[in-house]
C-alpha cells in the first residue's frame, strides 16, 4: 500500500498559501511598502513588534538581517517572547509601557505582526497606537478572529480583532490551529505555517521598499552579511547613522 509523503504535502500546502499571499495581497503590500519607503526618506526608523510568542520572531527576522533594512528598530519585550507565553501575550496592560520604553510616538510607524490577531497585548498595542497617533501596518490572519467567541479567555477584554482595527492589513491566511496537515492516525494537525507566511510578507515588504527607493534614485539602507569579505566595512556608515536611534543596534 502506498504511503503518503507528508513532507511533500507540507511543502505543497506552504507554497499554496504563499502563492495566495502573492496573488491577493500584492496591492496592500505595495501600499504598506510606500508607507515604509516614505518613512525611510524622512530619516525615520520602522518599529517591528511581533506581539506573541512565535510572532516575535519577525522582530528578529527583520533586525540587522543580511539583505534586510538597517533602519528597523525591533520591539523586544521579554514577557511576550518564548518561553513566557501565554501569560505575557495575555497581559494587555504591558502595551503602554512597551511603547513608552521604545519612545514610540506620534508620527512613528509600527509593523505589528501577530498570527492570531486577538490576544490582549496585540489589541491593546493597536489601541494605544491609535491614541498616540502612531501609524500601524498589521500582518495577521482572520480565521481565529472569526471562529473564536468574543468572550474567549485569551482575547482582549473588548473582544476586538486586529484586522478590524487597522486600515493597512496584510493577511497571512493562517488557518485556525495554525498547523496544515492531518496525518493518518493522529488527531491533531501537524506542520505549523504561521512563521512562513509572516516571514514571506515581511521580506516582501523589504523587497518592495528597496525597489521603490531605487526607482526614486535613493540607495536603500541594506545591511550586508558580516560573514562575507567587506560586509562589516560596508555596514559602518549604516551603523553610524542608525545606532543613535535604534536601541539594540
């Protein structure tokens, strides 16, 4: 009897999701990239907050990344990162303190990445950004928001959904439960997806921003790998410019 090739199925499922992002989210990716490119031209930084355990990886993915933008300021909050979840991500009261710690203020731009789009820290961050006049680009999905009751204990007390609060939202198409494959003989699905969707969108934004800046005759502030000859030296000018305004650089 032929057996299933689960790795092949997993790859196919991921590719299908990424193709859907490319086909259906390109317009909003371009809109978001325009916001970021204009911010870079003004000499400002892009704040990135992955407001959940594994979503937090996107702040790391975009920070000081070979082939990425030097003007990314990651928002790290230890209580929201692995292994502290779910307690940290369910504490919305942390949001104003996190924004204060990084000095995120009116006119700043925040890329808010959260696969679920429902947890308290994510929703409270969106609320606080609106109060402060901070512009937000959201990367999230809708399946959890649509399927979880408004009084689910893991939600913000208002029951709000991230994708309903932000004008510029890029969808990852993560399914309820995250995992993609139903394996024979196993009740739970396996093969998580959310990180692939988040990373594809975040790096697509980098590509589109670079394209826009080049078209306008501006050299994008791209970080080079320090593990190639001359890489560290090429980065020195970027360090000199952004170290005074990026906490972790």
